[in-house]
C-alpha cells in the first residue's frame, strides 16, 4: 500500500509543475543569463518539481538539493524568482499531511539557503567579470575601430589599385598583352600568392594554362587535381567557387576560381591563390576579385570583337580589290566608269525598270536571295553559249555588289569596334555613375541608331521617382536634365526593374504601356524604343533607353554592342555602389562606436538607414520584457506618430515570428498570412503602405526590430537596401550590447564608488542620529527609498528600537517595543536572511506603517548582524510593484553591513566619550590632589632642610662626625625631594593650564656663569671634564629668566646624571635672530627604540627596578614645554653607548602675536657627533 507521501506527490506532481511553470514565466524577467528567457520555464519547473518530489520520497538529500540550487544559480536563477517558486511550492503542499508539509518546508529553506549562497558567489564573480568585461569592451571597441579603419584602408587601397589596373588594361590593343598585364597586375594589386588564367578547349573536355604568375605548373604542364576539380565545379555552379586548403608551410590558403564570360561565351577562368587574407577581409577580397574578373571579361570580349572585325574587314578589302581588277580587265563588261569629284562612279546605260517581268530580264542574286534584275533586250534571241555567258556575268555582278555591301559593313563593324573599345575604356575609368552614363550616351550618339538616348535610374532620395540624369536627342543635343518621373503615374516604370531588354515598335499604341507613358511618346512624336537594363545579380541599377521617331523596331544585332556595354557598366556601377556603401558603413560604424548612450546609437542608425534607402520614415521598436511591451525607442525626424505607442508582446504574431525566424518580414495590405489588425498595429497606423521589419537579436533573443516604412509601396526594399539595413542592424546590435555592458559596468563601478563614499561618509560619523540621516540620503542615490526604516535590535532584551523612519521625505515617529518570539519581525531578525516582498507578504502587512494612504507594494528587508547576533535591520519600500531586483538586494546588503559597523562604532564612541568624561574628572581630581599634596609637603620639607642646615653649622651646638654625616644625608635628600615636588607642581600647573611666563631681557653671559657654578657641584671633576664654550659677548634675549635657567639646569643635570666618565660640553652660538644652545655628553646614549620615550612624562630611558639614576621622568617633558612656550624648539641626536646631544633654539625677541609654530612631538635622529676639545 502506498504511503501518504507517495499518494500526495503523485497526485500533485503534474499540477505542481504547471504552477511552477507559470510562476517562472512571470518572474523570468528578474533572472540572468539563459534563464531570463521564458523558453526555459518547462525545464526549470520540471527540474525543481523532480528534486522536490524525490526529496519528499527520501530518495535525495541535502547534497542533491545543493547541486540543483547551485546549477540553477549559475544558469541565472535569482533569489527573487527562487523565493516565488518556493512560495508556490509551499502553497501547493498545504493540502498534504503534516509529514509532507514538514518535508516541503525543509526543502524550501534548504533550497533558498543554497540558492542565496550560490547567487551571492555568482554575483561576486559577475562583478569581477563586469569590471574585466568593461576593460575588455573598451579595449575591444578600440581594437575593432582600429581594425575596421585598417580594413577599410586596405580595401580602398586595393580598390584604387584595381581601378588603376583597369585603366591600364583598357588601353591594351592585343589579347596577349591584355591577359599578361591583367594576371600580373591583379596579383600585385591584391598582394596574392599567385594568379593563373585557364582556357577551356572547344570540346569542353580539358582546361589548359594560358598565363600564370606561379612557379609551377607552367603553361603546357598538367593542372593540379584540386584546381581542376575547382574549375569543373565553377562550370556546374554559378561561375564562382571558393576553396580552402593548407599550404606546404602549414598556412591557411584560399583559392578563388571565377569564370570569365562575355557575350554569352566562356572566355576562360581566373584562379587566385592567397595565404594572407584575414577572415574579416575575405568577403571584400572576393568581391574585388569578382568585380575585376567581370571587367576583364568585358575588355577581353571587346578586344576579341575588335580583332575579329578588323580581320574580316581586311579579308573583304583584299577580295574586293581582286574582283574589281578582274572586272575591269573583262572586254565584255557592260558597265561604264566615270570619274567625278575624285570619286569613281559605275553607271548602267540602261534605264529600264529593274522590276520588269519580261523574258529578256535576268535576276540579280546572291545565292538564293534576289537583289534585283538585269534587263537585256533580245535575251531570248541569244545563242545558248551567249546566254550562259551573260548569266555568268550577271552572277559575277551580284557577287560584286554583295562584296561591296560586305566591305561597307566591315568598315561599319570596324568603326563600331573601335567605338566600343573606347567606350569600354571610358566606363572602366569612370570615377562615378555620371561618367558611366556619359560614356553610354556618347556611344549611342555616335552609333546613329536612335533619335534619342537617355538614362533612367531610381531617385536615391525618393525611390518612388525615377530620374533621367542625362539625355541626348538630335534636336537639343546632350544635356543633363535631371527630369523626375513619378512611378505611381508612370506605372510601366516597374517593368524597367526586370533584368531583361524591353522592345517597343510603337510606344504610342503599345497596350503594355500605361496611358501616361503612351501620352509621353505621342507628345514628343516618338514610337520605337529599346530599353536595356543596367543590372547585376538581379539588382536593377538603371536603364539605357534608345528611342526612334519611326515605328521601326531595333534588331538584336544592332543592340548587341549596347548590351555588352550595359553589362560592363553594371559591373562598374555595382562596384561604385559597393564602395559608397562600404564607406557609408565605415563612417556609420565610427559614429556608432563613439556613442555612449542607447538613444544616440538608435537615432544615428534610423536616420542613416532612412537617408540611404530613401524611405519615408524609419523607426526602431525596442522590446522590454519586464513590462511585456515594445516601445518606439527611435524614429526619423518629422515622424508624425508619438513615441507613446506601445506594442504588446504577449500573443503578438510579429514578435513571435521575428523571434523564431530572425529574418526580414514584409508587411503590407497584400500580406495574407498575418492578420489585418496586426498589420495595422505595426505598419498602417504609422502611415505606411508597406513596412519592412528587420529583427535585432542579442544572444539569439529578439530585442527589437528596425522598421523601414514606405507610403507608396515596396520600392525602397531593394536587395542592396535590405543588405545595407541588415548590416546597420547588426552593427547597432553590437554597439547596443557594448553600451549595455558599458552601462552595467559603469553602473556597477558607480555603485561601488557610492558604496565607498557611503562607507567613507558613515565611517566618520559618530552621532547615531546623524548617521541614520546620511544612510537614508545615500540609499536614495541608488534605490527607491520612498519608505525608509532603520532600526536597532537588542537580542538580549528583544527590544526593537526604530532609529529613523521616513515616509515620502517626512520623518515619522515609531515607538520602540519588545518583540515576542512569534512576531514575524522577530523571526525575520533571527533568520539572517534578506527578504524581497510584495504587498501580500505577511511581514509587509504586519509591519505596515500607520496613516499611509496607500500600502507599499514592494519592499526590501535586510537584517544587520554583529558578532553573529542580530543588531537591527534596514528596510526600503516603494509604492510601485516589483521596484527592486537582485542587484538592489546586493546593494542594500552591502550598505547594511557598513551601517551595522558604523552603528557599532557610533555606540562605541558614545561609550568611550562617557568613559573619557569620567577619566577627565578623575584626572582633574588627581591634578588637584597632587597640587594640594605637594603644597602641604613643601612646608614641613622646607623646615627639615632649614633646621638640618642650622644644626650642621653648629648654631645649636657642636655635632659629632657621625651626626654630621647623618645631617648631610638629611639635607641632601631633602633638597632632592624638594626638586621632585617642584617638578610635580610644575607638571600639574602645565596640565591645568596655569603655568605663566614672565618675559624680560636676559643677559646670556651672566646667566650661563651662574649655571656653570651650579653644574660644577653636580659632577666629579676627576672623572668628568666640563667644557664650557660661551662667548664673552652675547646678545640679550627676551625670556623668563627663572624658567630659562631651569631649562639649562635640566639639560645639564640630565647630562651629568648619565655621564659617569667622559665629557660634558655646553656651548652657545648666536645664529641670526636665534640663539643656538648645545648640550653634549659622552654618556650612555639612547637606543633608537627609546626615542619616543625621551619627552614622555614619567618616562625614563631605564625604567627597570635596577636603574642607577633617580628622578621622576618629568625634567625633559617640562623642558620641552618651556622651550615651546618661548617659541623655540628642541631636539636631540644620540647613539647608544656614545652619548647624546641636545640642540636648543630660542628667538632673541618674542613675537607675542604669533602662534607657537613648533609641534608638540619633536623630531629625533640617530647620528654620531664628534666631541670637540676645549
């Protein structure tokens, strides 16, 4: 029998998976990476349902749940989405028994804990990657711009070389020179490894090498099998085959085979090998090679026609000359010759009609074709021999006439071939389309085949119009007209775009023409016309129109030279168009890469596409998956539709189709597989009759589309324009990704800067109230803090104390309270988990602030912990739903950590301040006590010193030697104790700020002599040498004489104390407006680690219990203070076991208005001072 768990899970598994599926779709916008796509809903719902089901069954445990959570976190599942999924999981499990509910609860907590930990780790990785990606993006963007510029430079250089080569080739007048120059020239122009031209035998069975730049194989040698296979493949395919291979040196090689066709005839094949073409240059390289091959084929064909025509002309001239010689040598010739105006005229004496049917007439024929008749009276009466002779003469006459006509034709062909060759050269050297048009019209004018010749082409500024940039007619001659024809009015113009000649015998009556075009023929009295397309790869570039006044159609033979030239012009115009397009894309790419905002990039793209394609308007629709709508992010200037229009994503056919097919989509009234409402929403409401939508994708996901609108039809949607627009969209998408990456990295950097600023700002604040306001203001720079709450919590007493509560900028007072264990806020504080909640969450409802007109719709709650103990929380709430994302959670967590530390510091500071105040009071009591005690001690001590002195002098009677010794000890120690008490009193006065100086003029010589006598009693003259270096004349200084004497005695007595043997040197040196006093000894010196203790109160260099010197350690600190009060400075130099030197600088005159410029902490240095001899 199945357990309750098994029964419950089996009954609810499908329902649970469906519920998780819907929740995931709703929250997918909050995810990252692959899981941001709603397509992942099925897989994620199934994965979570399966692991939950197996966890309830006991088939998996914590490591398995951890693995699933980590996997989903790494794929992009956020804590927000995970929490929503777990809530749904809990709601679906409420119908089961207690055991099932407990298992589900355990699974929820475990999954969310592992997911949060994994996402936090992933977030850190993302932040690191974002910073790295920012640097890489900037570097890559710079490299791409450099590479694009270099590629464009290489392309322009190669194209210029090819144009120069074409110009040289057009001047070549024989086939061998043409082929040799072409093969070697293209090899140098494109820096190729080798170029070989092959020809095919008449039987189409074998290829042979005609010319090559390769070392092998050479003409006459066997062709390599790979090359032969490539040539055969070119014959079977479109005439162009690309092959990749490895060279003998291991390099990647590229072989391109292009067939050369001219006039419907295969002339040969060009095979180019290269091993240095970069992947980014490959397409441009193939286009250049193809364009050159087309031009070479046209030049080769023209040269072949010219040579053939010249050969035939030469043969006919020879034949005609021989026949005339023979004819004039015949005695029976019936022709008469007459020389007039330097011309030879052949006359027939008979004037009978050539159309006579009489029996005495003979037909004048060439083969079976009758040219005329010869009338001979009495022909019937002639004998048979004579009759045969006459007929032979008539046959010879027909041959002579035919030869004459052939000669004239040959001359015409020769002239035509010369003109054709010259026109082909002009077309090859054309710098722009106008030069090409002029060359074609000039050829038509010289051919004398039509009464009018003109070029028809699409107006680049408005594809709904045709323009005629150049026209020639017999009346007005050549002119650049610039006439414009509406294609809606002259609907026959759409026939021009078909890649086939169109012939008219009478344009005034031809039913294939529209009425406006027929009226145009009648208006100018024209009838026959030949319309020859200028097109390449089914892309119409223009039309050469030849028009006659008479209704005599153009023959194929007459039009053949024009077709050859239009084919050549097509290749040149396509090449020029490609160059313009490449330059435009390059400039556009530079403009896009320089943009730093999305709007700038979008505006540049739509404006440039509209300008290039001539569309009425362009717009870019950007999809926002968070809101589920598409918005018009950019549109061309002058667009009449507001950007406020929104296009829903859910259920939208256009979104689904573009996202699935990711190819251009044409919308018009004739589109049958899309609903009329959808077409209206995406095209017609913008005033467009037809719209071409080009999808923009990022990481295989649709982010929007570029719409090209036409108000009159599909004419702007040519293949060239579509390719251009698609290229722009690809460039735009790449730039949008870079901008997004840059913005994210910049935002993250700004957030880090802000966090550092927050940390810096709050770290300096030691007032809790001021700290709370600063945290509120700083959070407002990053997050929606419409409602802000910062509170402290004492885990020992469970007291919850709001520090600062602000609603819409106004502070609100909330009383503190004691939380109970069953309070939701108490549970939140002790869980150590942040929460992202909506208005339906129990905690949001329980802690809803009073007096709010509208409840908050979303909120973030982040606890603050100190030493593994809850210490409070920060909460921000918004009146907008879904106002916070996972990044906001991480930001608030970081701020909460810093705030927790700052609060702890502020609390500690308050505690320390309180302790300092208590210590200050104790210090004041100590100082007062010392002053009082010292005063009380000095009175009896003076009596002891005085009476001991009286007894020693024998005033009270004689004393024994033993008594004298004891009295001297009492007297000496009394003086010592008095000095100690005086020092303590001085220090107490200093700390209490009651030490005052009485400045007067002091005689340095007299004062030093007084000090000298005192110092002599402090040293043992047999062991210590006292060197006294005081000049006889010294300036008087402004000082307190008593304190100045105390300074000198302190320094000298200190030197005597630490110098048992050696020297003590005292020197005074005037130095400008200062007096320099030096006290140097050769005593024990000071170790470097004790330098900081020299001027510290109650400190001695030797503080051990075994020290041999006595004192309080106040002499030098008091000395330094007294020196600084004299606006002087003091420092020392010392080396252990070598002695110490104190330097004292005092001003001669005191500046009472100046502040004390000397620091309290004096500089020290360790140096060796040589002791000078007196």
